[in-house]
C-alpha cells in the first residue's frame, strides 16, 4: 500500500487546493504541465490503482477528446492558435483528473468525514454531510462500473461508444441504487440518534512526517510552476 493511503485526507485536500489555485489563476501549459507530471508520479508511486483509473477514463474518453477539439475548432474559426488552446485545455483536464484520482482512489469516506471534523474543526453535522456525499459519489461510480461490466459480459456493449445507447437505463439503475442506499442510511442514523448528543470518534487522523513532506513538496512544485517557470520561459 502506497503512501497516499497513509496521508490524511486533510493533507490531500490542501494539496488539491494548492494545485487548483496554481493552475486556475494562470491557465497556461507552462504552469499545468509540470504539475501534471508531478501528479502522474504521485499517483503512480503513491499506490493509486492506475489500471482502475484508465478503465474509468475510457467511458468518458469521447468527452475528454471532444472538449479540447471543440475549443481548438472554435479558436481556429476565430483566427487564433488552435494547437495552443488544445494543449491548454488538455493540460488543465489532466491536472483535474489526476487530482480527483489521487483523492478518490486512496481516501475512505469515513476518514474524510473524521478529518473534516477533527483536523479542520468543522461542525460534526457538516463534516459528516460532506463525507456522506463523497461516499455516495464513490458508490455511484462503483455501481456505474459494475453495470457497464455486466453489459459487457453479456456482449451488449463492445466499445466505449456503445455505452451511449444504454446511458439512460444505466443512469436509472444507478439512481435507484443510490436512493435505496440513502433510505437505509437515513434509517440507521435515525435509529442510532445521530446528532442527538456530542459526537465521539473511535479514530482521529493526525498528520505525520509523510503528510508534512508531501504537503511541502507539493507547495514547492506549485510555487515553481506558478511563479518561476513563466518568468524563465
């Protein structure tokens, strides 16, 4: 198990915040590409399931290709540089995808809620609401992947493009599964009296050496990419 699993959700949240600010305040490949290379190394060496990431990206590959291509065509029609726009959009998408993968594939929803409540000192109700929302999103992605795999096992879907034909039934199945999970969880929380007394935690996430090293390295990369490289290039 890689170090990303041992780093607290609070650290990963701060790293995401730092890189999001660095890339969005100056939307330039000079800034995004070094961050993209760093995140690739972090995801690959940090223990995230790269094969699972690639498999999850395949169904949305038409969107990932179509967005930069569409922007490039619009820029070309207006007399601009389509290649520069395409590279900019692709680099920004890459950073966002890897940030999401770094967090989603290595963070447990319960740990995220505990981190918000214990480390960020947010209200317990709010922290657990955010944690539950994140848990439902990961559950929806897992359910979607299982439904697609079932369709492929029955030879109903033979390519990523073929999933478009089953998009509505798949979404209905996913929404139904989420609705049942929400109802069951609401009943369980009500039976246990959630929110009726002061909350205690059976484990409290704490930052260690790996957290501080990962955060410091990420901040240094963000500062170099955002401040130094645009001046040198």
